[in-house]
């Protein structure tokens, strides 16, 4: 029996309606647990009839006339034997220092829990309800009401005597009462009334809607949301009433206050209790259902619903079916809903059970998410509310999430989440790596392993590298590139790679990776050799980065074979480390590569490799003739005789012509152009460049018996040689192609020359005339003479030089004009001194 009771005191969330709640994906708003400890002992021998709740303790009345004071865990703190029969109502004031009790046998007691004051009375009828003034502790508020067939108000007078007055009677038993502030609300068989204790006036009557229900079996539920808002639940109807002040102009003989129903709606089930929850309502409902098999009505689990009231209807927020003990035997009147305003605790009271409903906190929210396997949301909720959660740890939720993902086979996601969840905890990282190893998923976690802060044991990284080396060379190479070399024992991995190369010696991926490992190990020589063998693009970067020029002096040919352009640029940029002489010597057996190097050297500097210019003549002739002529033109160090010899041997006419011309043998060069190239235009161009009359004569003599050459000469020599000289030498009767066009061109050229000369003459004459007029205007201007007042004869020239007349030579008969001695000595014209002054 004890074991059964322990199981029943567990969370009621497991005992909600299996057919509805277990499949629901909507999170419940409340959580439930049984009030155990002393309550369990009480209800094993007795049955609960009523209960009231204070922020500090609970007061439970039973069918055997006992009243128990309990702490919030259900432990008994005090016990009162009030009556041998059922306790109908227990009431507490707001201070929790005074309690009122009424019983089925008519007994009424009001007493102080911590003082000696006490009221005892036994009536001749059952007293169903009692309510003490909320501020009973005050001397001015020593009031309470009782209800049976009458609603009586008891007040203590100044003589410490109690006097009673009837507030209402004649409408059946009073079965429910709630006192808030100065307002008392009660329900009888006809409806709900509200009494203003200050004005001693009844201010409203709210009639009962469904009169078919027995008021003793389906009693009215009342609760005050605040000092002016009363919530009424009766049958399946809910009304929210607001107490308002009446305007002075409307009073007359009416009460100063009136009640307005602000919301009214129907519920699906019979109401056993009401409680406010912010702007929502918590409703305890009594449920009857019809069996599908027997078609008989039976009592189902009571429901606790949270609803949102609207003006004429309501919206259900959540609904929970509760498995309370003995629910199959309970009636609507057997259930009560009490609540603690300060902590949002709701107590569902039934004869054999007391269940506490609480608003779910963040821990409960996370519990629900974990139960629904919504680990991502649970982790996020824990991170957001980490200061408020008490039962959960972010790390524990994260580890559960990782395990869940692994169980579902989502290894990559699980590995990725490790970064966020495990953070800098090296021990957890290592534990998770071994877990992934056990399931054969080391590859999945490898991209996310920490590479610094924290750093794991080298064995962890080596274990993953060995895993890739056995099955995925590319993945292995990627890790070697991405992971710093100090994470693992480099020599161990190098040996493992070399062992694999024994089986597959030409595997480029492994060779490249081995070169990278050698580089990490500063074994640059071996790394360079592998890179050159692989012809890998990183070889030049490796040489530059680690200054390996001393290691490549015997590998120049390999570098040139791999990428001659990059190799030459690197060698030329580092002449101080590898000399030109050394490079040329290394390339001696590969003249084509030697040429590439010397050509690039010559392009950079025409003088640095001058000792090799003679060699370059042969190299250009052999491998790069198009650049031979530019080389001969730009080089001042190559021997012309040697170059001429090579060009003549290879019959390089253009190069030979250039060399003959440069050596001063223009006539031989011209002859070669005409005889070897047969190119009159080139011959004419050559003659123009040399500007030598003898060359023109040789050209004319050679062309005189060759009509095509004559045509070419006629078309081109007009501006250099008088065409008449050529025309006179043409044999009579010789047919010359396009002669007429050539003659027309000669005439046109001649006319053009005449026009140009005339134009130049006109310009010259115009300029001369303009300058003459300018000089005349200048000479005609007056000249200021400072010494004019002195008694000397002065001669002033237009150049502004002045002389005493006696100082000038006497003009002769042959040359009567006089000239300035200064300007004549300097060979300057008249007026030049003026120009100097202006400057």
C-alpha cells in the first residue's frame, strides 16, 4: 500500500488524458504535483471537505470535523478538533492570524491563531459558509459573515460583545461567499448578490441562468479578481462583473455603486472552481461522459483549463485532464479550486486528493522540450535563461543533444555542434573523439577539432590522421594543410606516409603531403626535391620563403624545365645568391634554356651579360631568329664581324644587310637588298635612310633595265632625286608597268612642291613685312635723353645708346651713315637694346 501511495504522489503530468495529451505537440501551461506528506496521512483516514490558502500556510477541513494547518509541502503544523461532523468552510484574514470555521452541525468558531480572542456559537441549522473580514486583525474590522438559511453579519461592539444582523434571507441556503475589501458577494438558490459593507447597501442581484441544475449539487463558484471585479461560475456559465461608481446625478434612491457584466460566455463542462491568472482565467471543470460500450454516463477526470475571456465567448489556451484519486465517485460539489495570488499556485481539492498546479518555469519548459526531443530549442532556451534555470545545465543539455544526433545517424551535425557545446573543455573533446571512433565516424568530427585553446593530446590528432591515411588520401592531405604542424608528432606521421609510399610510390597526393610534412620539419632539401619531381607550383614559393637558393644551384635545369619564366625571374631577382656565370654554366648542355635566361637578362639590362653577347648571336640564330635583329640593333657589345659571319652562313639577309650598313658597307648592303630580296621599296627606304647620292646612283643603275624597279623608283624618289635623271635614262620602247600613273604622281608631287614653296614664300614675306613695320614703329618712337640739358652735342641711336658727337668717328664720303659702336661690336641690329630692356 505504501509503495502505491509513493507512486501516486509523483508528477501528475504522467497521468493526464492519454488519448489527448500524450500526442499533443502543444506545451502545457501548468505543471502538477500531489500535495503529500501530512496530507497523504490525513486523507488515508479522512476526506477533505474544504480548504483555504494563505501565502504562508494552508488550512484543510475534513469530513470528520478536523481542521489542519499545513505548510506549503503538506506537512501538518497544527490540528484543531472543531466538530464531529463535516467542516463546510474555513476562512482566513489577509494577515493569516485569524481563522473562521463552520460545520455541518451548526458550529461556528472564529479565533486567533496566535492570540486568545475567540468566538463560539452553535446554530440550530447547518452553517454552509463563513468569511472573516479581510482586515480582521484591525480593531475596526472585527466582522465576519455566516451563511445557512440566512446571511448573518457579526460585528464586535465597543464592549467586546458580538452582535449580529441579517443581510439576506428567504431565497434558500447560502452556499458560497467571498469577501474582498468593502464588498461581500454571496450566492443562494436564486442568484448572486453583492453587499457594500460601508454603505450597508446591497448593490446588485445577478440571477442564476440554468435553474434546472440543483444548487446543492452544482454550487456557484465565486472569486474576486481585484477589488471591483467579480467572476461568477455556475453550471456551464461564466460571468465577469465589474463594480462601478454611479454618477451623482443618477443616484436618487439608488445605491452609490452598480454592477456591469463585461463578459459572459458558456463553457463545455460544469464549473467547480475559478481563479484569475493575469488577464486569463483558470477553470476547474467537472466532466461527465457517456461510455461507448454501455452508453451509460460516468464521471470522467476533472479538467483544469486556462481560458482567455472575450466579450461573448472565450478562447481555450490549454486544457489538462487530471487523474485525482477517486474521481470516478466524485460529484461537481466535491471539487474546489483555491489559489495563492502571490505565487500563482492553484490547489485542486477533492475528498481523497489535493493537487497543486503551478505555472511552468523555464526548467519545466526545457523538460518538455527534451521530452519532445527538441534539443536545439532546449539548448537555446537554456542559454537565454541561464541565470534563471536551476535544474538544468547548458553543458548537460548540449551533451544530450550530441548523443541524440549520433543516435539518429546525423554525425556531421553532431560533430559541428561539438564546437559550440564542448567549447574549451579539452577532456570532453577527447571523450567525444573516442565516442566517434567507436562508431567509426572519426572523419565526421575531424573538421571541427580545436586547433588551439584548447589543444588536445597529440595522440588524438594522430589517430584521426591515421584514419584518413588508411582510407582517404585527399582528406589526409587536407588535414595536413589545415592543421598546424605542432598538433601532432611530425616524425610519426612522416614515417606512416613513407610506409604507404612503399606500396604506391607514384601517388602524387602522398608525395605532395610528404613534402609539406618535410617543410613543417624544416627538412627543406627533401621537400624541394619532391616538389621538383612533382613539378609543383609551390616550389618557387618554398625557395623564396625559406631562402633555399644554395640548395637549387644544381637544380636549375629542373626548375627551368618546370617553369622557365618563373625560374628565370627568380634567378635574375636573386643574382647576388646565384651568379649569372653559375646559371650559364649549369645550362651549358641545354642551350635552348640558356637562351631563355640570357634573353631575359638582356631585356632587363643591355650591359650586364655583355660577356655572353657573342654567344647569344648563335643562340638567337638557332632558337629565336625574330629577336636576332632587335638584339643586334640594341647591343653595343656584340662583335659585328662574328655576327656578320654567322648571318652570312645562315643566309639571314635582313640581319646581314643591317650589319653591312652598320659596318659602313652601304653599297654591298644595297646590292644584297636588290639581288637577294628583290625588294625595291626596301632598297628605296634604305637609300633614304643613308641619304647618299652614290647609293641613289647605284640604285638607278641597277633598276634601269628592270621595269618593276623603275615603277617603284618613279613612285618614290620624287622628293629625294630629280625624276628627270631617271626618265632620261629609260631606254626608248621599254614597257614600264603603270608608267602613266607614275608620271601623274611625279607631276602631282612636283605641283605639290611648287604649292608648298609658294605658300612658304608668302608666309615669309608676310612675316618679314610685319616685323619690318614693327621695327619701324619702334624706331619712330621718341627717346628720353637725361643729359639733354647739358651743353653737349649728343647723338642718340635707336638702340638707345648715346654718345658725345665728338666721340664718334667722322663719317666718310663713301660711308656717310653712322652706327652705334657698341652694337656694331656685338653684331646686333638697331633696336636690340630696347628688346633687352623689355626683357
